[in-house]
């Protein structure tokens, strides 16, 4: 991960680098591999965008400014089939609404001032899931920043050559790259899923999202999955606050 | 490159930039909302646990929808089969690299065999 830090302004990130020592080697390896997957998906994103008729600069600029793959693929898909770009942006925003609860779920990893804005910008599925997977706050912070900044480099870093290569890597589905994103996220939530109530709730949420997918616009089914929390609360998990009987 | 000239979906570059601007500014607003709210509120431990579970639910739903569906319909068996192989390996504590590569390889091999 050191190389990623060095490519960013080293002075500004010194505190983050010291935090990186809090990260176990296995976590660093996993982050590097997730970033490789992001880079490969970025390649296919750039290629698909240009193949759909977008100018070269578009996937380059959008990958850097939006930095949320699913919504960018959706935007490209809607506009390429004749949709209005503003409508495509609103559909993309629906997909990205999950970043609000992500920000609530994260422990304080961002810092303040410009770091908070940069940190918010690099808050994505991968950086959130790696932060959640760590045990103590310094490791969470280190994992979040390493993965978040890595995505900031690797996503546009894949999209730009992908756009340049254009149609050459059009058939990414033959390589099974589309299975990588769900596999990366699944591998990362498996430790949390070993807890039985969490697993049941997550499976219920996934089932709700799947059942809603044929009828709702993209993005909404994933948000609807949160309704599974109600079933969890109704079962009164051990950590749920119990009303204490007033002591006499 | 040649066919990118032939099939340009948007002639109006201004509208394209407006769309990209809306998506990027709106997304950053979503991303900033959470941390800003957290600064103003302190959550008891049960609420922290609830929010963390919420994030896991969102991610699980994201896995399910991206693994099984494309648009509004079932994607075909090869992608979910790859993700399932990855999931089983992850559950058995296989290294992350093995999980991700096995998922992609399973899907690729199934497609090579003609499975959609």
C-alpha cells in the first residue's frame, strides 16, 4: 500500500501513513486485491462508455468526479439508450443514496476540514466495508483511507486506459469480471455474517431487494432492504436496550 | 474509435456536463450528510450496532442484486454461480485473492461452455 500513499501529497497524508502501521498485512493485501478488481472493472467501464458513443473525456471526468461505479454504469446505460442526462443523473443519485447510511454507520474516520470533504468523496462500498471489517479505530481509519484513496486512483486509472483501448476489451463478460464486484463485497461481509442475527437480517434484506428489483427503479431495492431491520428489532437482539424496571 | 463518432448518444455536450455535475454534486452531498449528522448527534451503543447492521444489510442487498440481476431481470446463471463459489470459499476462510479469482474464473468457464 505504500506506493499508493507516495503517489499522493506525502505531507498532507503523513498522519494517514502513520495510521497505516495499524493495518495488518493481510488487510493490506486484501485492499490491494480489491483495488485490482476496481481497476479491472474501471477498464471495462471506460471501454463500454466509449463503445456506447461517449467522448473520451467523459468516462475520465465522471470516474473521478462521481467515483461510484454502479451509478456511472447506469448513467452511461440510460443516456446511451436515448435517455435525458438529467434523468440519468437522478437515477444515479437514487443508486447512490446508500452513501448516506454508510456515513452514519462509519465510526469517525474522516477527520475535519478538507480531509472530511476528501474522505466523504472517497467513501464507497469498498472503503466502507474494509473500515467496518477492522477491529480498532486506528485500523478502521487506516483501512478506510488506504482503500478510499486507492479507489480514487484505480477507478479513473482503469477508466482512462479502458476508454483509450475502446472496443478492444468490449467483451469483458467473457472474463467473468462482472462476478468480481459482488464477490469482493461478499467476501468482505462474510465475517459480519457469521453472527446469526446479522446473517438472518442480511439475508432477509437481500431477499427483499431481489423481490423488488423487477418493479422498482435501480437503487431503490437496495434501500428497501433496510426494512429488514424491523424484523431484527422485533426479535430483541441481546444488544437492544431493555427497559429497566424502576428500582424500589 | 471510428464507431464512437457514428453512435454519439448526446449531441448536446452542455446537457451531458449538467447531468454529470448533478450526479457528482448530489453524490458528494449524500456522502457528506452522514458524517455531518454524526458530528451533531451522539449515538448510544445499540444505535451504533443498529447502524452497522444497516450497512451490512445494504451491502448484502447490493451483492444479491448485482450478482443475480441485470436491469430488472435475472442475469443468467453464470455470474451468480461464480459469486456463489466465491461466497463458499470466503465462508471457509479461503484467502481473499482465491475468493475473487475463483468467482471470476467460474463465471468465465461457464460462459466458455455456453452458459449465459
